[in-house]
């Protein structure tokens, strides 16, 4: 049995503008949907993780893993400095040195201190990709009013998504907190949104799905 659904992604987040939703770093993999409870599908890492989730971007690229236990309460790490954000597609964000961020980290912008020019990203979430030194690609920022040049201490790494989210492991009944597969070219900041499929995964049997529109 499977459940198909769609998640509307607005400005700045993995799936929506105001809620943390996706961590893809190996050892920290987790997912959360606003308005879609995952409670019925959560398992226990190393014992029982039988629900397999496939997240599909607007180009058909896939991110796949198995749902494990609930994540901890929403939490962020110490604030770090932003040097600037380009107005481009994709936007490129530059952090001050010694930020410690890696591809796949989920970052909350604004909050403690707001961005000055690219205010559309204040209190929003982005997934970091395509690291080059202190710069990363984020979402399409070409339609925003201005590039961010002032910066400041405006970035916080999300370390837990909240108890309504859950950890993701890489294998059926597994214990390694990674995604099973990340298809090359998957868009981690897809402003066109995503489709997801949750299956009760039993090898050798087909899943049956239906459409759930959020």
C-alpha cells in the first residue's frame, strides 16, 4: 500500500517557506512535511523501518529513504555570518570563514538577525548545494528585489526538524541515518514543488498508491 501526495514549495524552504523540511547530510538525514503527519509511518532504526519514501522533484529526479523514529524538537546551531547572496538562478550564498557548513545542510536565514536587502529570505529555509569554498547554491533568487550585500550574522544551521518530522535511514530495517539514494541533478530547492510516495515496502510486492493533494 502506498500514498501519493504533493507538497507545495514556496519561497525559501525545502517544501514551504516557513518550516524546516529536509536534511540530506549523511548521518543527519531527516524529513518533515507541513500539514502531512508522518506518525503512522515512523519506525525504529535498526529494528523496524518498513515505510519507504520517494521524494520527486519537478524534473522527475528522486530522493529515496526509509522512515525511522521522530526527530527531536526543532533546534538550530549558533548563528553564522553571511557575506552576501546573489540575485540569480540559482542564487549563490557566501558565508564568512569558519562556518563549518557542508552540502545538504538546512539553513534558516534571518530570525536572529535579518538580511538587509534580500528580505524575501528572512525567516526562510534553504538547503545548501554545490559548495565551492565558502559559497553554496540555493534556490532561484532572480525574482527578488535586490542582491544581499550587507550580510551579517544571519544564518543558523537546523540540527533537528521537530517531533513531527522523522529520521531517514538508508535500508529496510536499517540503522544508518542516510538517504538510500540521491539521484544526480535532484533539486533540493525546487520552487515548483515536489511529489512524494510512501510505500509499505515488502521486497517482491508492488505498492498501490492514490493521489493526495495538499
